[in-house]
């Protein structure tokens, strides 16, 4: 006579759900990867100012020019071929006219590294640039 094993614990009667969970997770990942997501955007209207925030350049100032092509540096319209000659002229100008404001005017197409280099130099020499000239967007 063949005897069947006797089950005394309740654990052996319950089915193993691990393969079922694996299949469910695989299907979920497949559906998440193949679903198309509609990108939504929100139109934001920015407030406008009643007053003009742009000020005129003071007459007691000198301008640092950052140009697109070499020579990259200029001071009051005079261009300098090398960085050391420009920095020497700038330091002399600041020492001779300490009450003048420094205005930075950069070409729109000039590389940003020149602006960063200039700002680092101004900070190292404790020169305060009070204004940065920008083109007004006419649209």
C-alpha cells in the first residue's frame, strides 16, 4: 500500500507566490516603459514693472569692453592685445581715478570664459563693477 506523506504544518498547503510576483513586476515594468507620457506645460505670465529699471551710465565712469574676437579686451574703446597689458592699464586707470565707476560692456556673442576671467580679476583686486551693460530686447 502507498502511503501519502502527512502534512502537519499549514505552510506546506499554501502555494508559492514568488513566480506570480515576478511576472507581475515584469508586466509593470513593460507597461511603464512603453506607455506614452503627455508632457504638460503651464503658461506663466510674468508681472511687468511700472517704472523703468534700467539706468543711464554715469559720466564719471570708464567702460571695460569684452569683445568677440581677438583682441578680447578693451578699456574705454581702446583694445589690448594681451591680458597682462589690459590688466596693467585697468589697474592704472582705477588708481588714477578711484571715484569713477567701472562699467562692463560685453558682446552678446563673446565667450563667457572672458567675462568670468574678468570678474575673478576684479574680485581679486577689490574693484567694484557697479554696472553691466546689456542690450535692451526690442520685440
